[in-house]
C-alpha cells in the first residue's frame, strides 16, 4: 500500500468544500470529489506534521507549531491559533476533534497496540492533553492499526467503538443522519466517523457518507478516510493524483518517505 497519509488528506480536501455553514450538505448524491472549492486545510497540515515528527525523530509539539505557522491560513480554530502565536506553546486541555483528525500516522506506523496508544497520545498531547482529547486520537489510531492488520468491521465496532464511544456503538448511520449537526468535539465526531466507515462499501463511499452528515465535513472525512483505506486497501488512482496536485512539496516528500518507513 502506498500514499498512506493521502487517505486522510483526500478526506480533508473533499470535505473542505462542505465545511462552512452555507455549503454543508445532507444529500449523499450531491457530494462531489473534488468540487471547485476543495483545498487542504489544517487537518492535512497537522496530519503530515505528526508523520514528519515520527519519521524524522523531531519534537512533536515543535513540529506541529512550525508546520502550522507555515500554513497560518489553513483554517485553524481560535484556540489553536493562540497556541500557534506562543513561541513556547503549552497544551490547553482541548477535547476537540483536532486530535483525531491528525493521528493516522500513529495507526500506520505502530507495531503493537501498546505502541499505537503511546504514539497516538504523543500526537494529541501538545494541545489535547485532556482525557477526551487523547481518547479521540487513541480510538482513531487503534482502528487504523487493527484494520491494517486484517481486523473485521465487526471487531472494530465491538472492540473500539463500543469500548471508547459506547453511546454510538449500537447506532446505524440512518438513525442519526437527519438530526446530526456540526460538532467539533471528539465525542461528537469520532463515533459518527467510525460508523461512516463501518457502513461504507469502499473508500469513496466512506468519504461521501462522512461529508453528507452535514457536520464538520473535512474532519469527519479525514478521520474516516484512513480507516477505509486500511480496510479496503485501495483508493482510486485518479483521486489520489488530484489530491497530490493540491499539496506543497514538503508534504509530498513526507508522503513518500512515510510510505518507505511503513512498508505495508
């Protein structure tokens, strides 16, 4: 498997066109990959920053800070912007879904459950040092870890979704689709994103299900996308190529080196 980090970036780019209130969408059939408004956002920046920190043995917090400040207009939240403005950034106990959207490299790289939990925590801790924030990263990374190693959807529902987000474990997509609204917390994002994967038919179907929830579209798709790729083992070449064209050179370098290090 190649372009592992692109599985999150594609979700982010595709969802970016539908994130703002005026463009949020509930109709699956009207979701386009990619629309003319599609672009990478903070989700992609921080996903690649985490991966780069791991493979280059960099300080996680400082690399997140550096990469974020190099892309200041990528759509960061207000509290994260304050963190970016501090030359000595400290965690601010966030429980937002930012920890879950950037942690996929931990799931791809880890060689064991214990290592996955440790690495996912490392990606979250620079900002999301509150239990709920760390839990979102750990649950997401563990799902990717188990799926890349051949776990079934039933295993993920029973052992990840039910353990970390039991309120979502027995729900079906159709049961909450109509009422679901924008939610930027891990508690309100990771469970729904996981269900989008569990009920998907392929990678693109997963991305469209996440976007058509009508919520934090880019982040939901960035969380669900790597799960889908880990399970289905493929993404459309044309979509990957389109996404690659939208990314800066440093991300493309990280993408290629990350694939070499993972060697999945």
